[in-house]
């Protein structure tokens, strides 16, 4: 991790902690001379327990010049914050400090650059030209700054990207299957719909949306162009800081409408949302207790969104449904796979308390239209998503040349 001299340097400390929490084996800090004026090498050493590299003139590491050894050791190189000066140096291939010498020796592996600077410096055509040069290189990912309050007191573009954005970018750049869904447009739905009863009450279900969001995150890391549609029941932290568009809906009719607008240009649809099968003709005013005992609600069926979309699917499109069942898991899932003409369905047993709704883990069986079944044993939801996606992509590619439009 390379840190340059800007006020956003202090945010490197939090990121280091988060990288460690997420399992980074080592975070090796490199600092420019001016970075040491903003945060101290001792801070970074205390956080990482690593030598903090400060000069390109230091002695060899493991029998190699320091910048060569560092470039060889790391799986990814993140420069955060990157100053205007650093962007200019990198874009021109300069090698005059420990960051630039290491960066120029760091080829064939992901180099991520997260700039932070004053808006006018960021928007200056010279800076933008340097950015263009940098992003034209295959191994470089630029993590664009966001809009926010800047150290100079102005508000505008140039604010260091959020920690969540940087983590997603790093995860994507280092993902072993980062090209698996490249060029694919993918729609994912997540969460339980809300069907209003009156302005206060809703009819909903226990879906937390965690499985669907895990699919969206993994698909993004696998190179897909993701759009996530989530319902009001999804309260996951930092959902608004995802690096892909997140659309919020409430009722199943709104979900259907949002899908309608996107479906034509979609290659894969993952319908993880728990859609209400019934809706209520909502009262305009809050329903009062009115002194009577029982109160009856008339439930009207909703549209089967997935079934309707699948009936219009084009040959290149792949449609994956989800079945959360409390009994006869595989028979019920198989029935839905056929009835809704899906390419695959992902079934999980909600009678188990250790997996499924609300839980961070899941165990699923993937049923494919071509007849095979694969069970993914109990694992954290992102891991389940990763394994399911690898399987689906493999099957899809294998059958692409065959006449059947299904997996
Ligand atoms: N689904 C949908 N529209 C609905 C109900 C469900 O698109 N009105 C989708 C879900 O998002 C899921 C799949 O269909 O991907 C299976 O959902 P499920 O509720 O299990 O299926 P139903 O057809 O509603 O069957 P049942 O309620 O009888 O189990």
C-alpha cells in the first residue's frame, strides 16, 4: 500500500485495519516523504507490524533491490491517497521515490490508484490527461474520487473514494475469477417485497436480502455489469456505497416494473427476491381498531414476475430462480424450475435455523434445466454465491454451442 502526502493519508489507517479483518495476509506500507508529514511511519508500523518503506535508496530486501522485491512479493498494489503529483509521475513512467520505483516494477498484477485532491486540481485537463493515460493500461484500476467536503473547505469532486468502494475495487481486481462474467449484463433482485395494507402496515416476509446482495457483489467481482434491485426490507450496511447501481423498490408491482425496464438488455437474471404471492387493496387512511374483534384482509394474487419474464426470454438470456422451501425441498424446486421455464433454480431449506433467512450462511442445491443437481455445502453466503456462479457459468459455456436454449 503506497501512501502519498495528502490529508486523506489518515484514511489509510482505517483501510489497513479493514483489509486485515477481511483476511489480507500482509499489508506492506510504502510512504512518500511528504506522506510522513501527514501520518507517522510509526502509526503504519504499529498497524501492520511491517517495515515501512520510505526511500528508494534503502538496502536490499531478500537479496534484491528493495523496489523489485516489493513488486515481486505483493499480489496487488494500492496507492491511496494518490496526489496530483503522483498521478503525473506514474503517467509519465517516472521512478524517483519508493512508490514510483515500485509501481513501475509492478507489472502484470493489479495496480489500484485512489486519488484525492482539490476539485480544480482533479478536473484540470492535465490531471485528466494523466488519468486517461493510466486507465489505458490493462493492469491499472482507477478508483475515482467522490464528491464531498474537501480539506480546502470547498465541496466537490476530489474526495477520496469511500472505504467500501476501495474494498470492492480491490476485491474485484484480485478475484481469481475476475473475468468469468466480463461483458455480461446481469440483473439481481434481493429482499422481501412490502405490500402496503394501509399507510402504516405492510405485508412482508423474513428475507434479509443477504443472499441476493452476495450474488450481486460476487458477480461484480467476476467482471459483470451488475444492476441490483433491492426491496425496502433490505437493511444491509453500506448498500448505497456499492460500485454498481442499486435500485430501491417496495411493492412486487414496483419490482416487476423495474425489471421490465431492464430485462431486454440483460444477459443473466438472478431472481433472489422473495416476492409476495399476495397483495392487499391498501386503505388510504390508517385502519382503526374500531372496537370490532376480528378483522379480515382480502388477499389478491400478485403476478408471477419470474414466470412472465422467462416466457419471453431470448436464446442468449439465462434466468435463475430461487426456491426457499420448508418441506419437499427438491420436488418443489424441480416443479418451479419446470413451471417457470428457468435455466436453473437455487433451492434452500428454510426449516433449518442455521442457514437461510437472516443468517450469514447458507446451504443450497442448484437444480439445472438439463437435469443435473449440485449441492453446495453450508458456507458463508458470498462463498455459496461464488461456487454457484462458477458452476452456472461452466454449464452455460459448455452448452452454448448446443441447440438447447437452456443450461
Ligand atoms: N417469484 C416471482 N413472482 C412471484 C413469486 C415468486 O417472480 N409473485 C419468483 C421468486 O423471486 C423466486 C421464484 O419465483 O425466484 C420462486 O419463488 P416462490 O415464492 O418459491 O415460488 P411461487 O411460484 O410463489 O411458489 P409457492 O409460493 O407456491 O411456493
